[in-house]
């Protein structure tokens, strides 16, 4: 541990740095540059192979054990949970303070399936950072300490485009995988396409579990190649530029916490339609800054409703931007700096 009273506090940030391998950037890639302005920050790991990535995380913690004041650990509810758990075990054995940053929207299920492991991870930490009110409620119900610091964006990077009506030009920005349920959106699109010939649908994001094979087969089967497109992963500037061609954003996910992609869409002025799972109702208030739905029939009805109701579309677009401004990086940076300074001094 860094014992010098005059040195800059040293942070070791453990997470998945995989954007160079074609994956969507995660929080570690946006938060670490911000923290680097005031603290010394070391990050890991960018290894694509899971075994090598885990080994790299372990060896990096051990290598920096004498100089590290605090370990931040991106923590997800999927199988990546075990990466965070191992990192926490190593930090704990070495006597280094650590903080899980909780992202996964399925943590209630993880508490059910791995109660002892969750207790170990979240009780030996100096605190646990939640990124939404939803996850704060989950930890509170478990009797665990937490500090809430939401996900963030730099709002100035997202030019606002007011949408006063929608011709059902639909954008999806998320990894193509089962938990985000892109097939539900495609099935809903099939229902509306015949009555709305100008409708089009674009999926932006990398394929994570082979979902694109099923989606592409469905598109080919119904002859929708001219109105349904798949871009793969795009850089932020690329999909922001592409977004100008669309007037509706749909988030059909099965599990969620506080998705940055939805905050980004709201900053761009999209009327957003989303499932009401996990932390989404903490972000979207139905009929105020977006629409919430449950099931394919309700999604179709919500899309058609906006198509025929310009006043509601306009209202959602305006309020979406106002909501996104609450998640600007400046506010979240202050919260992070205050928390880290307090934890290091304690």
C-alpha cells in the first residue's frame, strides 16, 4: 500500500478493456481517464482470452500491491461476476482496500444463486458503488453499504435533434445477444412494416452470442434486406452521425441496470421505448420522458402510438434531453473524487 503522505493516491482499476477487440467499451474505458486527472491510475485487463485476462488481473494486483491505495473492480451479474470475485479475494488477501462497481441488472438473481460469494465480495469491500437507484435498493435490501454514483456521458458530445414526429425509423444500439432481446424488436417490426412502408430498423452493435444468425435469417425470410440493417460495432462518433437518419429508439432488453446507450439516445433527443426491467423505471418515467412496455403487442402499440401522436413524440424528445443532462460527466466526476479521497483517508 502507498504509505507516502506526499505522493499522489494510486488507483488500480480492474475491468474488461476489450474495445480494441471489437467489443463495446465498458465503464473502465470512460471512467479511468477522468480519474487520471487527479490520481495515479493503472488499469487491467485488455486480454481477449478469458483465462489470460483473469491471470493478468491477478498478477497486476500482486505487482502493484505495495503502491496501490484502492482497487476499483467493475462487477457484473453474469459469469463475469467471478472475475470480480477473484480480484476481490486477491486484494483482500493482500490487505488492499477494494470497491466493487456494480453494473449487472440481474444481481437479485445472483444473490439468490451465489449468496455466500456475494456476501464475501460486498461485505469485505470498503464500500460498494451502485450506478442506479434500482441497484441501491437491491443492496439496501441485503443490508449492504453502498455509495450511488450513476453512469455518465459527456452531454456536449451528443447534439440534440428534436423529434416532433416519427415515421418509425427505429434504432437499436446494444450488443446483439439474448439478454438484450433484439429478436423481440424485429418481430414487432414485422407487424408494423406492412402498414408503415417508410419504417426501417437498424441494429448497431457487435454480435455476442450468435444472435445475428437468427436475426439475419428472419430478415432474409421476409425479404426485409432493404429496410433492416446490421452495422456491427461502430465508434461513438459514427453511430451518433448515423442516428440523424432515425427518429425512434427502442430498448427491448430482458435485464438492465442503467444503460449508457439509453442515456445517450435521450441526449440525442430520441423518444425512447423500453421494457420496464431493472433500473429502467428509475431512468424513464412512462409518458413523461419515454414509454415503457411489456411484451411484443405492447411494443407495437407504443410505436404506432408515437407515429400517430406528434405532440407526445415532441414532449418525449424534449424531456429525454433534460433527463440526460442529469447524467453529465461533471457531476459524476465530483462524486467519484469525493468518494475516493474519503476512502483513502479513512
